[in-house]
C-alpha cells in the first residue's frame, strides 16, 4: 500500500517541477530532446526521420 508521504512526493515530481533548460532523453531510442525556456523541442531534424 502506498503511504501519503510517497503520494505527495510523487505528485510533486510529476506535476510541480518545471524544467526551464535541459534535455529529455527517450528511454526507447536514447534520442535527446532539448528543453529551452520550459518548452521541449520534440521535432526531429530532416536527417533524423526515416
């Protein structure tokens, strides 16, 4: 059974943390998606498609 403290911490991580600058990494293909001004760029360059 999950306790209240764990659920509070999980809520904080999932919904209250805002990344301004950084990188998201896809766990399936290890592709890096840059985050700038809080916005992830999830578009692939033309050479990355296909």
